[in-house]
C-alpha cells in the first residue's frame, strides 16, 4: 500500500500553498487600495499604503498587448512591465510543469475550489453537466482565447500597440481593475454572484468553461514533460483516481494523462491506494518521482520568473506618485 501520510501530506501542502498565495494577493490588493486612497487624499500615508507590481498580474489583456510590443520591438514597455513578466512566468510554468499555476497558485482557482467544496458539504455532492452539453461548453474558453489572440496578436497593428501602451488609459488600468472589485456595478455584482452560485453546484465552473487564460495554459501544458502516468499492470481498477479528479478525466483508463484539462493538482495521485501505481512522472525516468518534486518545480519556476524580472529591471513601473496624482482625476473620462 502507498504511504498514506505522504499522500495526505501533498493535499495539505497544496492547500497551504493556495492559501498563502491567496493571502498574499489580498495583501497586495489591500496595500494598493490604501495607496490609491492616499493619492485621492482620503487617507494619510502609511508604510502599508504601497503599490506592489504584483497588482499587474490582474492585467492579462494588457500583458498580451505588451507581449506583442516586446516581440515586435525587443523592448519591454516600462509603464506596467510586471504584467508581462508575470504573464511570461505563468506561461513558462505551464510549458514545463503543466497547469501547475492553475491548481497551486491561481487565486481565482483557489476560490473556485473552495466554492465547490462548500457546495459538496451543502448538497452532499457536486453535480455534473450532461456530457453532450459539457463538451461544447468547454469550447467557450477556447473561443474567448481565439478572440483575444486574433484581436491583439494578429489584427492589432504595431502603431496601435505602441499608442495603447503609451496612453493614459493603460497607465490607469491597474486602478480601473481595483475599482472593478471595490466599486462593482449591479451588473458586475450579479455576474459574480451567478458564477459563485454555479461553482457551488458545478466544480470549477469558471475554470472549466469560461477562463481564456486557462485555455491558453492548457494548450501550453501539452508540451510539458510532466505527465500523470498509470502502471496498467499494477492498477486494480478501483477508479478512485477518476472520482478524485476535479476535471472529470478518466484517469483509470489512461496510461498517461495528456489532456489540456489536467491541472497537475495531484488529487488523483493522492487518492490512489496503491504504491507507485499512479504518479506524476517524467518521460526519461522510470522510477517514481517523490510527490513533492512537482510542486517544488512549480514554485521554483515561479520564483525564477519573477526574480528574473526584478534583476533585469522589468518589475517596477515607471509611473511615479506624481503621475498617479495627475491621472487619477481623469479616471472617469479614461474609463470610456
């Protein structure tokens, strides 16, 4: 039998990592909100009121524009450089370590997971959408991804890219994103409540059907050397792996899980009652990897990507306090 302590340990570690990153994001957002209140003159300055470049992780569309600018010019635009650094770091993680960002680091994924866990406690189970409807619905996130890729990477001319990145609209995009959460319209609130409600019934509803970011990362993850591998001869066919999979993948019939829906959460590995029958593996290694190698790889890649951005001077925005004080009164005009 598998060492149950190690299996339970990896589940606990993932939840700790998820909670830590969610808490970190909330701290970054709180500090930025206090910073904006200070700029608006509604609060006195404090050491907590700081703008962390981490807030730019919530600007994925702008990061896509920055990516095109970087590919065309070889330069990272200085206004919100961390947006591109975070975007490239997450892409690197998924190229090398599957969708490890989604299941270990993403705050939206964490909240979605908490919602469906709560739903399971309330209803005693999570529900599944009919397969004939599930398949086309899953295509929604890929259509959204195609829309943004075509709009920005394919159709947007270089002059428009440069003009957008130099515009006041891009400069205050982090404030607009903050207000998206702190000053919700009735429509925004209704959409959030609807998505939360659906997540209570259907596991990872947003991630599974609507997230274009997840669609991109899933496609990139197909190149990852990490794979969930099943020892066919030793497998007892208990199906606990498939029952534990939040993406509803039929792990129990696969020799290797190659699906872009696999998030690398290791839930299936932790659920397997046999030793070394199901594992996160590498193609050039026959022996089982220790359970903690994969999450350590995800965290290491994240640290290397962010660290590279900091060391190369592509982390802090070129915007100054004076720039924010000048642009903030124009925010309502720039929002249209």
